[in-house]
């Protein structure tokens, strides 16, 4: 008879190197079971085809996971010229083929055109919803609906290698950027079509693959080995300045009240008291530092 699992209060951040062929939610649930974590969430999905950095939040860290949804991200993308697919990647059905006559110089010359703020039409094979239904459900039924272009920002675009008819890019971009669409649009501009054959995410906001764990490493490490991969809750807030409060201010802040903001601070800060994280503070128009999110043991 299978023993009933005992879920535990686990607070922290796991940098997971997601394997290919697994959904982000499946990866989350598998890691959550390994830690027996009572509560968990991820910070933005990766397609099953994609590998790489998937920050997972357990316990109190889930309160700050939404902040990473808005963070810039970096990917390494493998693009194949000469054919298009219905999904924009190698898992779809080929919809057209063309000869590849462009040179590496032409690919390189195209990069500035796709750097900065650009317009993208979201793909049908996406989780965006129309009348409450994900677009991919309609796409699987052969239906296509009109989608409005959306502005996204490509902060940098670097050609890592170019063994034509393929090439590899490093892309640093804003939230909401579809790398599949970028590959398709570049192929269209080169006159030969293109689709994505590989995608690896290497950075999300201040977090990168350094110190990330694979599921295989977590399974093999045992409870003690797994715990070594767990980062503190405030690692999600590492890009923000730190503010340390004295006891009286700490009590006020922990009970949802504002405190005086340090001179020259930005719009937000990670706030500490007695050497522990209290939560996320936000500077408001009144010049005070207000609690935006508090962790449970802050009060």
C-alpha cells in the first residue's frame, strides 16, 4: 500500500534546468514532490521543446514570483532557414519550403532591423485566450483568428554561429516576446522562411543558469543534496536595493504601515529587519516606503 505523502513548509527558490519534452507545470510538480513542498509555483512557462532556466518558487517565495513574469529574459535560439511549420518550431507540420540563397553577411545585416522595439503578431499555437479559450485549442482544430500586433523589445541580438542553412542567436528581450515568431519573421525577411529548431533560456531577470539543478540531480541527491540547491526567498529580489529597518520601524512595516524611505532610493526595495527579510517595499507619492508584499513571519 502506497504511503501517504507528508507535505512540508518549504520556503525558497529552485533554479531548475528544465529538460526538453516536459511542460513547465510537469517540471514544477515533479520538483515539488521531490521537496515535499506544500506550495509551489513557477515564474513563467517554457514550451515543452525548450530547455533551460525555470525558476521555481516554494512557500513564501511564491509571493514574489509575479515580479519575475515582467523581467527581461535571455535565450539561445537555433533557427533553420528554408522551411516554415504551422507551430513555428520543429514540432509542427511543414507548411512551405524554399531554397536558401542568403549568406552569413545577410543574416548578420538583418540583426539591427529586429533590435529595439518591434511588432509581433502572437502565434496561434500560444496560450493567449480568445473568448476564454486558449488559441492553441483553436489551432489544433484548424481554426485561425485575427490577432493584433503587440510591441515587444529586443534589447540585444547576437549571432553566435551561422552554419547555413541554420544559425544560432542569443536574444535578450522583454516579457511577451515570442522567439518562434522572431525566427519566422527573420526567415520571411530573408525570403526563404524559417522555424525554430532549439531554444534554451539562460537568464530570467537577475537569475541565470549558474547553480541550476536538473531533475536528475535532484532525484540522485537525496534530501540533503536537494536542500543545497534551494536558494533563499530574497534571491528573487536580488536586483533591488536593500533597506534595513530598526526595531520600531520593523514593527510598523511588518504590520502593514509605511516607514520613512531612505534618501535617494528607487521605486522599490527589499526590506530587512533584525537580519531577516520582511518583504517588498514600494516608494509611493507621499515619499514613504509602503509594504507591497510581506512574508508570513514578518509580523
